[in-house]
């Protein structure tokens, strides 16, 4: 324990100290080039390590992944578009894509709506009550997805009929002489996927609440007072005055949650491991690469995921630029 702690401290100090030493040496070197070349070279010298790190740790792996998506399972021969054809014509994989689509449609919208509702209601409490409520709701954000999935297993847990139920839902139903149900196996209308989505929403509502609460508090009071003077109801003031002014924050929170949803893995892996028609792209990639040993399919899934996320990232960048230009 002490050794691990010491290693962690040394790693942090070494990383920060190493970076400071590197930039100090580069700065001293650039200063020896003369004023004219110093002005030209210095921005690239300071941005260079970051650009190099992006190239090595982001762009290079992405290029290799695209390359492997055209190779066979062992990456020993190219197979053209066979991996894409196999996956995109597989009913099983199309089911996985549909599950991801459900997550994308439901989780970000529900998270933003609940976060906004909680932010509005919490802001109406007294200062002490507001802090307590926000702390309690934000707390799940500090829990890992694995931890959150484990906690919710105690809610969805199932024991065979006749045995004592340790899951909260089945215990409650038992009071009314109903159940028990193996919740993870109920895939009618993708009910089991909805139960898993609840876990992710539970962890993300606090994040949405904090940002949206700050945005609401930043709404100019004079615009709200002007609405009240004109006789507008509180509901009309909220939807016609406050919401338009926090639109930028709403979009940012929505996109951030959306990107996280597209990469969801932990919750499904811990709870059902993709069984009962609950599989998603992230877990399918893991299964193809580490269980089935099919690097071609795994790389193809990653490329498809990158293609799906790219338009979202482009929209987010444009949104940030538009907001900056509007300030």
C-alpha cells in the first residue's frame, strides 16, 4: 500500500516536473535563436509536444485501426470490405446497433430533462437545502460505472421463487404477492435495456444539474423581471425567457452525455454481459477482440463507432465557435 502510494506520488511529481523541465529547456533553446526566429519558432515549440502526443496516441492508432478493419481476424491478410459486409448484414449486429440507437434517443434527453428539472427545483430551496439536495444528487457522478452497476444490481437482483428476495424491486413486489421477476431477461419492448439506461441516467443527472443550475443562475434578472411586469406566468417565463438563454448549455450537456452514451460499455458488461438482447457496440467490440479474438471485426466496429461520433463532434466544435463569436 505504502509502496503503491509512493509510486503514485513519484509518478505525479515526475510527470509534472518532467514537463516543466522540458518546456524550460525548449524555452532557453529558442531564446538563443535571436528575436526574429524566436517569435516564429516559439509557438510551435510549446505546441509541438502536445501535437506530437496527439499524433502518437490518437491519430496513429486511428489509422492503424482503419487499416485493420480491412484485414482478417488475425490481421495477417486483407479481406477488403468483407468485415463491413458481414457485420452490417448480420441480424445480431443490427440488433446491437438498434440497442445503441435506443440508448442515444432516450438517455441524453432524459438526463437533460431531469437535470433541468432538478436544477430548477433545487434553486427554489433555501441555501442550505439547495446545497444538501445538489450534493446528494451529484454524488453518483463520483461513482464509477462499474460501481454504479453493482449498486443497481441490489435493486434488480433476482432469487428463484420461494427463496428470500434480496433485490429491492422483487422484495417490494413480494409484499403484494407478485413476482419475483428476473428483470434482466425481460426484453419485451426492450424493457431490460431501459432498466440499464436508468443506471447511466442516475449517474449523469447530477452533472447536468450542476451545469444547468449555473446557467439558470446566470440568466439576467432584468429579463425575468421584465416578463413578470408584462404579466407572464412563471411557466411562460421559464420556457420563453430562461430556456432560450441557456440553450447553449443545454446543447453542450446533451452532446456531452450523447458522446458518453455512444461509448457505453461498463454497465452492460457488469449487469448482463450483453445477454437477453441488451448488447451494445462497446461490449460487442470487447467480445470480438478479447473473447473471440477477431481483430478484423473489432476494428470494424471501432471504425463504425468513429464514423457515428464524428458528425456529433463536428457539430459540437461549430457550436462552441458560434458561442465564442456571439460573446
